[in-house]
């Protein structure tokens, strides 16, 4: 009968019935085709109202070592279920058993023979040769579980009384193995693969092994031990379910490829779904038509990655990519070792010598990896030879079908702007009243949002400030966002026209248009210093205020403000977004077009930040000795890191640094001047665009 294939007896203690036993019952127990019961000492009347099927063994305590409990559990199996089940498993309460794999494994073994299956053990270090075993004898380790056929149980149980009277050690699995060897005349399976099939973490980590276990081991293992902490049992269960989901997706992908192939054989055109997901893996699925459509590769070594992105050409491999590459290598090693048993040799991964990687948006992630491996030959028992080899692997992680699509919802203010443009309305006094009413209504909706205090230093640059205020109006004033704006106003640079009056006038006009909005100016009568300006502005607000250090050349969307609130945690985390920086005006398009020719992500810039005033004070703020261009933002970032305040740093598509000409003062310090020149060089244009300009200049020179 299919449901009566295997019986699993789990050894536990009364104190673990509501913790480890429940975790096992809610995870792996339901995958067993058969019966699972938990064995403990004591009496059934002691009280246990849980859902865990429990057997209370009379005359047995939960005192360690549990030799008597283990032998009486085998007797219970024999007396109640010997003729109902083919296989019997003795397991611990901190083991995880993959029921499907266990059944698949045992279906290929003859249960009518006396068999004793598990990971062979020889005792702990220092006990070898002292447990009473001959050189060709062993026992199955109890932790990862021991499996006995019906015939083995039939031979052993009648002799349990003798085994209990003749114990030679304090280890119950050793004594069970000795008893089975004596009366069933069988030892634990001698198998090189047993350590992977019946996995046991040999470290002293009582919390389990999830931090160090790879996906390939999870796929290979039938039992996994130990998971003494129930939360680790649930986490392992989640990871194994994720692996099953991944396997289902792969099977679906293989079927899509077969459907596409057969459809073409029938002379028909496959649907868009099968055409997209049914392509066979190949690095030649995409062939560029010209130089502009070439997809660049990233070059990777064991520790670094080099890209075609001129803004950050060399960097450490990001953690997410490193984890992904680890999974790719594990799957590649599974393919390499697919016929390891037949070939009597096993390859072990050492490191990535070098490789190339890119993401093809039509197919998936493509990799060319040069792997450094250790090839171990198993020609003769006990004599292994190791050879260092390199293996070239061409791999593709294919995309599966689309699960869902995300569409941006049109914002209310966008529709109002379109209507105004269509009707050709002018900004007049009546319109100001209309805008103020809308501002009040939207402010009511946003009052529950935390107030953001935006601080912007300004020195001259009237046109840039006008652009900033237009962006601020669209994103904050018209939408009623809970944002306060404080402008720290300096006089213009030497020999430049004084524009402070015009800036005052501009801010006053917005204050009249939106009378409920917080729009303030603080004059600063000294030489411009961005760090001092931001520190001065921050001192205006309370310690619990959420601050946003902003730049006059920045434009942003309302969704950035949400991320500013979400990603900043008082006392724990600051948000340093990576802004998109536009190139020279000749290649500038719409502000929010993120293409290679439009600009680059400003990974080296730390000037825009969301933080709390108390955290800012905790880091001692900006260095007052830094004047002029740059370095003050990097210094603040490093202070946050040293103070153990988490830094959230990600690309933010809701903010753009608009192009402006950068003037590098030779009077700056050497480090500031060098950084300034580098930043200016980055704004000229993309590498592709500069290459096209160079080719045109070269062609023009050759024709003259």
C-alpha cells in the first residue's frame, strides 16, 4: 500500500513536545508517506493536549543518554507495525527529513533483505578503536537518522533484552548499531555519498547549519541534522519549498522549449509566450546589428568586478551578485559531477579564476566562467589522487514567464497640469486662490506623514534656484506634501552679480501663492561653505526632526520623499540615495530619462542625505575646516559608518542632478581639486558618445 511505506519514530523529550516536536510536525512530517510518531518517557496522563502524535513509553525517563528509550521505541515499532510497513526510521526531534526523496530512495531498495542505512560513524575523536567494533564494523549515526528494513527489525527486537544488559558505551546509536550487527549480521551502509545523503553538521553550532549550507547540499540530502532551534527548522522548510518552486519553474521552462520546438516542426508560429521563454540557452540568441546595440560584459575575478560604466569601472563584487554567482557555480558543479560515480572522479570547486557576465533582457543572465577545480580520482579504495584543473563553463540563467506587471498610477497633479496646458490658463490672482485651496485639501491627506525638513544652501545661481523651485512646487507644494523648505542664502562669488534680492523675491512669491507652506530663508554673511550652511540649517530644527540635505541642482519626484521617510530610522539608519547625474546639455533630454547617453548614476556623490538631527549631532556633523568644493559629504558618510549607524545606499530613480558647468578653483586643496576635475570629466558625456565624437573628428581630420 502506497501510504504504508515507511514508519518514522522520532525520539524527543517531554520538554520539547511544544517546541521542536511542533516545528517538525508542521514542516517535514506532512511529506512522509506513512506514519510518524514522537516517543518520550513518562505517562500519557501527564497532560499533553497538542496535535503532535505522541507515544509515552512506560518505565522510561528522558534522562540522557536514552539507550533504553531507543531500544523500547524499536520494540514498539516491531510489536505494533512490523507487518504494516516496509521500512522503519529512528530519528531525532532536531532532524529534517525530505519525505519525497526518502520514498524515492527507498523504492529502489529491496526491503525484504536485512538492511541498515544511514551515515556510518566510528565515534568521536579519541574514541576510535575504543567502542568495541572490529576494523570492518561501524554503526549508523543517530543524529541524521537510521533506516532499518522490516527484516532487520524482525531479527533484532527479540534480542533487545540481551543488548540492554550488555552496554559498552554511553552512546545509544553506538549500542543500537552493535545490537543490529550482532543479531541481524549487517553493518551500516559503507558509502562515500552517505555523508551528503544523511547530512550531519559536525560543528558545535547548536543553532543549526543554515548559515553555511549551500543549495547543492540541500538538493542532495534526504535528512539534515541538527536544527535544535525551531525557528531554523521553519527557515529550512521555507528554503526547501523555494527550491521546489525553482524546480517547478525549470520544468515549466523545459516544457516551453519543447512546445516551441515541436510547433516549428509542425510549420506553425509559436505564441509570444513560447517564443520568448522557449528559446534554447545560447550566448548567440542576441546578435547586435551595429556597435550601438552591443551589450557589454562585466569582467569578474574572485574578488573584483570591472564594468564598462565609466562612473565606477572597478569595484568589489556586490553581495547580491556574489550570492547569485555562488548559486550558479553550485549548479555548474552539479552538471560537472553528473557522471562522477561512473567516471570514478569528483570535481571540487576552489574559486572563479576569471569570468564574464551580462544581463540579456530578452533571455536572462549570461555567464562565461573559468573555474579553478580540484579533480579527485577514486580509482582505488583508500587511494585518491588530486589534480588541479581549469574548466570553462558557458552558462545562462533563463528568465521564466512574467508573473506580474507593475504600472504607474497617474498622479492627480499631472492631470491638472495637462488640463491647464490644454486650456492655456495663465497664473493670475484667481489661479493663486485655486492653487491654495488645493494645497489645503492635499495637506489634510498628508498630515499623517512625517515632516521632512529640506535644507538647501544657495550662493547666487538664480536660474538653477528657479528650476529647483519649479520642481519643489510640482513635488511638494501642489501635492500638499508634509515638507518644510529652509534656504541658506549666501552672497554670490567674487566679481559675480549679487542675486540675493531676486532670490528673496522668488521665495516670497511662492509664499504668497502657498500661504500655508513653510518656506523660509536664513541669510549667511560669510564665504560660501556647504558644510557650514547645512549644519547651520540643521540647528534650526529639533533633535527629532527628519532632515533632507539637498542641492540646488536637484530635481525630485514625490515618491522620493516616501523613500526618504521609509529608509531613515531614528537612531539606527541614514539614507544616502544615489542620484542620476545628467551629462552636458547637448545630450540632455527629459530629466527622468535614464539612458547611457543621458547621464550616469552618481555613486561617488554623498551630498544628498536623509537623516535625523540627533543622529547628525551624534556624528559631530560636518568638518568646519573643509571649505570650497567637495569632501564634506564623504567625511560625513564615513562618520556615520564609524558610529555604527546603518547606511542605506541605493539607486533612487526619483531624483536627478541636473547638469551644470563645474568650475574647479586651483586654490582648492590637492585632493579636492583632483576630485573636482574628475567630477567635471564625468559630465562631458558617455563613453559611447565621446567615442562617436572622437571618430567624427578623426574622419574629418583624415579627409582634410
